[in-house]
């Protein structure tokens, strides 16, 4: 049976931990609000650009731009898998679910995979297991900017255009709600007409059917238009994935810290009750010893 001193130390340690988890929850909630605002502002632009380019790309020869060229995928093909994980832990199953989804895709793929690792947790996980790592980006979520997405997107476009990889896949956590995140595996390159957002396409089926009857006149040439729009499209999709992952991380961390705070309160209650029982038993034992000694005299 632990002594009263040991029990008091345990209660004090749990209370200190509770203060930390409560503070982390408040910080995560504050950062979540800002991250969610940035993500919400970027979503409509990214989705509309995705729909427009998907529609336009279906009406032109795919050879007009190297980012549109779909290559035959075989056992000798190479895929670049960009995994967007978190830089920190204490966020529940946020990183675990993402790394499981990425691992399942890599191990289930018949092609050779090179990895682009964004986030410290993904780098540590795949680095220890000997995977082929093409590039790493660590610490960008402290001050996330569009320039970070441009750098990652440019690296992906360069290796794809040079023929070093035959496709590029993006794996990230999509923010659904404060208590829900979903691991997404999305093809980034080559850009195809099928890259229309499924949810948006379903909700606008009638508009899409009408759009299918429309043809386009290009000014300047389609080549010049795609030279400008397609790299921007890739950058925007990467930036959106980073924003989604950032917001999902803070939501997962806030939820995890809230649960930890509640669990610590329950633990403090249980320890306090047990400590009171031990103290009462000690008092009762001392009274019995005094009474027994008095009777002996």
C-alpha cells in the first residue's frame, strides 16, 4: 500500500499535468480558429480552379503541356508520394491514421515509390524504416505561407517533367470538423479531366452537364494559357492540402488535450478518495493502538 506522502506526490503531479493539458488545449483552440479561417478562405478558389481546369483539360490534346500527359503505369514506373504529417505529437490519432494510410498506399502499390516528407513525424517514421526519401520539409507549419507550397509544388513538377517519376500522389489529413479528420490520398500529377472535386461535381451535376456542351475560344493560345495556369493549379492544390492538414492538426490536438484534461480530473478524484481512505485507516489504527495500550495499563 502506498504511503500518504507518495499519494500526495501523485496527486500533485497529476494536477501539474492537468494544468499543462488545459493550457495546450486553449493554445490549440486559438490557433485552430486562425488556421480554419485561412483554410476556409482558400477552399472555394482551389475547388473552382480544379473544376475549371478539369473541364478545359478534357477539351484539349493532353500533349499540349507536360503536366497533362498521362503515362502508362507499370511495375517499372515510379511514384512520388508527398506525405503531409505534423511536426508535433500530443494530437491523438492525427499522425497515426495518416501514416497508416500512406503506408497502405505505398506497400499496396505495384510501382516503386519515392517519398516527399512534409512534417517531422512523417520524416521520423519513414526515415527509420529505410524508405526512399526524395526530399524533406520540416518546421514549415510554424509560419506556413504560400511560398512553402510553391517550393514543394515546384519540386514535384520538376521531377515529373524530367521523367524521374510517372505520377505524383498527395497524402494529407482533410479537416472535416473539430472532432473529425479524414486521411486523403489524391493524385496531384498528371492533371487529368477527372481531377474534378467529387463532392462539388455531385452537387452541381446539372451545371456540369450544361458545361459539357460548351466549347472554348482561347486568347492567347491554349499553350500559353496552360503554361500559366497549370503550375498555379498544382501550387494551389498543395497549399490547400497544407492548410487542411494544419487546421486538422490543431483540431486533433485540442480534442486530445480536452480528453486528457478530463481524464486527469477523474484520476485526481480517484487518487484523492483513495488517499482519504488510507489516511482514515491510519487514524483508526492509531486510535486502536492507543486504546489497546490504555487497557493494558
